[in-house]
């Protein structure tokens, strides 16, 4: 088995989009920046997110009915930073441009894409919980470039697709 350090260094070579996962419980909003969000199936439309087991996000997402997903654009690095760290600030959403999806999940405007999903399955794997979710809403913004994360820092595309 390889070391934790080698594993982390190896996985930093995989460039990924940056997603912010949002959920709401008893009127309390919570969000977390995630780079472990990916598609699972097109039929039905499924995606997964991996959350550190026992974290606040894991506990709240386990109770949430829906989750919002914002695939951030390159202009939204500050949003990624804001939700990458745990803080008790109740006004963490007040100054941001957000909207509600048809089912009520919160997403961030100007993202490269937004989704709303219902969690259908969970699995424990190592020190994380894998949440499988069925998407029932999505919208794409083709006018922006995605925010990428590679080698422990943000990156962008050199040219439009």
C-alpha cells in the first residue's frame, strides 16, 4: 500500500472542476467546496460526491432532502475559498448572488453549471461517505469558463473550448 503523502501527491495531478455543495436543514444553510464531485450515470442522471465521514457536512447532508451543486466559474474563486474552510459565520451567504432551484436548493449565479439533486444512496468508503444523488434539475452557463483545481491551486483554461 502506498503512503498517504504519495497518494495525495498523485491525486493532485488530476485536474478537477470545483463544485460547491449546498444543503439546508431546519432553515439553516450549509455549503462545502468539493473537488470530489463526478458523474455516475446518464440514465438515470446520477452523480456522486465524497464527504469526510463525521464532518459537519456529512452529518447535515445525511439529513437533507435535497442538495444544490454549483460548478464554479473561473471568476468564483472567492466562493470556493469561503466554503473550503469551516466557520460558524451565519451570514456566509448574505453577500453572494444566489438563487433557488425549482425544488428549493440554493445555487450560485454565474456558475458554469448548477444542479439540484435528491440523495438516493450512501456508502462508507475509507474515511469518507459517498453520496449518490439523482439530478432533477440542471442549467448550464456556456458564457463562462470553469474554475479548475490542480496541484493544490486554482487553474483555468488557456483558451475557450
